C-alpha cells in the first residue's frame, strides 16, 4: 500500500512539474514572438530582462521535472 501511495504522489508531482514547465515554455515563446513588435526601448529592455528570467525559470523547471523521472529515462531539451 505504501508503494502505491508513493508512486501516485510521484506521478502527481511529475504532472505538476510538467504543467509548470510547459506553461513557462508557452509564456517564453509568446514573449520572444512579441519582442520585435515593441517600439519603446525601455519596454524592450524590460522584456529582454523578463525573457532572461523566464529562461532561467524554465531551466529550473526542467531540472525539477527530470529529477522526478525514473532512473534510466532522462530527457534532453533544446535550448531554453
């Protein structure tokens, strides 16, 4: 019974980590796509800083997701 609960909890954590990772990927893609259309220099600089921070958050989210995968099934990702 204990292993069933542990594996279910791990599956829930993995699903939450995957959701977090995909949400950041979508947000980052939207910001990168929007950046060329912004004309104000101050806003562009702030967006660049936000994109850099999102990229770091994505790396962290991917590391958390990979840590929850079973041994031997690690993934590699493209550039964040």
